């Protein structure tokens, strides 16, 4: 029995659930595991947890297990856009604002994915004053917001991508990519005329060296 429970725990805490066969194994582990925390974790990874269900508090979780769970759930977030809100909400209960064991980029991204964008922006601004890698923070926040379909969040993403671009020399590919991502968010937010004008200006004054970026600009400017 111990060996079986250990195997189920590994499936729940470590294995991907990106493919159908992976989800089936996770479903079976959720049904068979006896530990309540692991059962809840499996349900949340499967998108089955009730929205009003109170999550486990981080104080009740072993530190090493918490780090493993955070690692796994963050990768689930990157693979499963439909679970952004649910998983980000749960992750925010596991990691405290003052917890120095976790990169500030993670909490900023989770707040954005969870729709708590004002709080995410405040944390971002605070972290930027202390960070040796501000570009990474801006990129994390902008990328999370760019996954949204809400115009307000896409506009916020566009602004952050532009802020990132403004801090990088215009000849660098990273500047050009950030600029193109900003335009993409403007377009998706419904500000088509602004996006078209920005695309045309970039093609005229600082055309990307990357053919893929140029193709995207041409699509918006036509």
C-alpha cells in the first residue's frame, strides 16, 4: 500500500498532464490517493476543484513538498491557458509576499494570470526598485497579461511591453520583439488603428531583422 501511495504521489506532484494519457493517469491517481492535500492538488490540476473550495494553507505543507508543487503548477500554467485563473489563485496561497525562496517574477505573473492586475502592478513596481534584472520582471508581467482576452489587460500588457522596449537599444532584437509584442496586444485589445499606425512606423523607421517579426508587422499594417 505504501508503494502504491508513493507512486500516486509522484504522479500528482511531478508528472505532466499535458497529454490525454497523462491526464488519465492523474485522474486515476486522484481517485486512489489517500492524502487529502495530494487529492486536492490533483483535482486542481485537472480543473475539477470547486471555485469556492478553500485551499490548503502553506503552513500545513512541508517546505520541500511546497517547492515541488510550485514547480509543477507553474509548468501546468504555461501548458494549460484554460487553468490560468484557477492554478494562479492556488499558487498565491502557497507563496507569501515576503517569501524570498521564490522569484518575484513568479508572484507577479500569478497575480496577472489571476486577474489581480492592480496588485500585480504594485508588486511589479516594488520589485523593479530592487531587481538586478528589471527586463525579466517586465517580460514576465507582460507575458502573463498578454494571455488574457480582456481589453484592459491587453492594454496593460501593451504598455509593459513598450516599457521593456524603451529600456533596450533599438537595434537589438529583444527591443524589436518587445515592440512587436506591444503592437500585437494593442491589436488584440481592439485598438486596431493604433496598432496599424505603430506597425507602419516601425516598418518605416526600425524594420526588424527577423523575417517572422516583419511578417507580423505587415499583417497589421495592411
